[in-house]
C-alpha cells in the first residue's frame, strides 16, 4: 500500500506537519502516453539514435525555425510563464528563470531544442511520455520530451511538489536565496556551488524584479493548496531523483532474476531498509532499475 501522510490544513499545525514530513524525506531530482518508457540502462546506442531521430522528425518544423536565444531574450520569452508558476505554487519566478537559463544554456541546449526540456528532468518509472537519450551521468540517460517549452516549465513545478521539497513552500515566494540553498540541501543538484550559481544569475539579470511578495492569508491558502498536492504525490515514483544525487558506488542495477529480497540479503539490508533508501511504496522492481544500496 502506498505511503500516506496528511499535511494539516490549519496554519497553527503546519510546522508540526512539515517537521514530520521532513523526517520521511530522502534526496530526490524532476510529467503522456500509455506505454512504459524504455529503461536507460537497457537501450542500445542504435535504439537511442533511432528514437532521437524520430523525436527530431516530430519536432522538425520547430527545430528548423528555431532561432538561438540570448540570455535576455530567453528571460523575456519565459518570464510570463515563470510568474504564472510562482503565483500558482510559490516558487520564485527568479529561481525558475535562473534554473532554466543555467540548465538549458539560455534555451540553446540540445535537450531544449529537440525535446523542449529546459530543466534537464529525467525519466523515471512513472514517466509514460516520449523520451530523448543523451549521455549525462550515464551513457544514454533518458530525458523527458515535451510538446512545448511551457510544458517543461509546468513539469518543473510539478517535479518540486515532492515531500523532500515541501519545506521550501513555507518560504516567502520572493525569498530566492532561501530557495537556492534549499534546493541544494534537498538534493536537487550535486554541484556544491549550485546555490551561488543560481543567486549569481538572478543578481546579474535582476530576475528578482519578477518576484512578488504575498500577504499572510494568501500565503496560508497557497501553502495549503500545494501541501495537498504534495500529499497526493507521496508514494509516486521519484527513483531517478534519488539516483541522480547518489554516488555510483552506492548504487546497484537490477539484473534478470533479481528480487527485492535477494538484493537486500546481498547488501546486508532488510527489505524495509532497502525500500526506505529508495522511497519505494511497494516491492516492484524492474530490470535495469538503479537502487540505492548504502546510506
């Protein structure tokens, strides 16, 4: 049965609820077709190349008409959607824009042009959309494909609505420094300079001009709405996020014939410990899946 944790809706109980929520959290990294995406570790170079050509063909018109962005052009193009996401969920627009600029090379990266993926969000076991393969942490890592850049921005917001990021939504929606350091602490990126990188981009381009404060009542309503959505995400697959922030020496790739039981015995863990390390809601595993096998 999937893990269930209810966040309190009353402001006076919010701190207690979030403390308990944080104790359940482990590091995570970041939404539709009804077939399972091929696993990153089982796809061959030839399959990856063929898949990517199909994606490029589907997006041919957009790719052919694509014009490179400068950083200022990128900001002007996507500031409206960043502000919209901020007003809905409380993620500072400056943070969203800075991450987009950094992760996509101001919208000029291979993933941004071919897959409309502006935040480098990878596939996980719950992703049923199209995929694009590119060497990253591993060879032929699987990245999500979107029909439009706006879908990527929305998925970025949805990706952050997970239990290990929940405490960030208690911050003011114009507290970009708190968000920058909080993202790193919650496991969003492995680069130790990630907060400074985001803050530097925000200050260089004055991105905080797009952030807006909110009143106490507005904040409480927004937090309650977002926490309800986070509760609904608890127990859903976030495996790739954990894996991205975990050293390779602490990972095991599931092989044919493996079960959660024999893997746990092999690494001197209980099944419950193994499930906790990987934020698993059940005992289901699949070939090629990466599991954290050490604290």
